[in-house]
C-alpha cells in the first residue's frame, strides 16, 4: 500500500500512532491471509515502510479525475524502507524519527527493534533503521529479552566484536 499518510489536510498530534497501528493491523491481515491455502494471498508477503517528517501534500489531476498525494524526501525515505523489508526480512521498517516518537510516547503499545545502520538509495547520511513489532503477548515470537539481546548483538557487531555478537544472537529464537 503506497502513499498512505496522516496529518493532511488537518494536522494530527497522534498521526504517527495512527500510522503505526495501521501498519501493525496490515501485518496481521497479510500474515493470516498468507497462511490460508484457499486465499488469493496464500504465500504472499508484504513489506511496509514508515517515515515521519514534513512533506508536500495536495491534489493533482483534473476536475474530473483528482488524486491526493504527497511528495518529498520523507516520502522517498518511506519508499526506500519499504523496499528494504525483503532484504532485512522485517515486515515493517521505520526511520529514526518514527522510532523515537513511538518509543517516547507509547512504549507499551509498540515495540521497536533496531536492525541496521544503512544509507538508503538517494540518501546521503546514514540512519538507523528499526523494525516495528507488535506488543508482547501470546503468539508473539520475540520477547522483550530477545529484542534486547538482538540489539546488544547488533552493537557488538557494529563495534567489531564478532564473538560477543555471536554469543548474544544465541539468545534470540532461531526462527527470527
């Protein structure tokens, strides 16, 4: 699903939360549909990218055929994150701004795991990409302890401490 956005034409103080809840709901729907052999989306995977920031929003087209869309670097970043989901094997990737906003305002509603430091195509500065995860609960593969071990392993890997990273990754389920 491309170009879903919140905050236009009226500003919303909780636009990031709406986007995150929508992304998690989409993830659940696709996971359930992809498991059903009788469903047209059987075996299908979808990736979502969320980025937060200012964009140009408005209507384009003719009077008879109008479309509302957004443009700008943050829109391009969201598209780059979406395209990275397959490579990083994460259903929902978010940028640093989105991660900070969700972590600081709703730590119980959203769980976030840092997964990589990257320079996406068309971007000149490196950024930390995180995965948006559903709240802890029944049927959820990763516990908060697993997420902490993974992030510590990532830090060790980035620092060049391969042995420590290897040991810490053994605390994360192999299915992840």
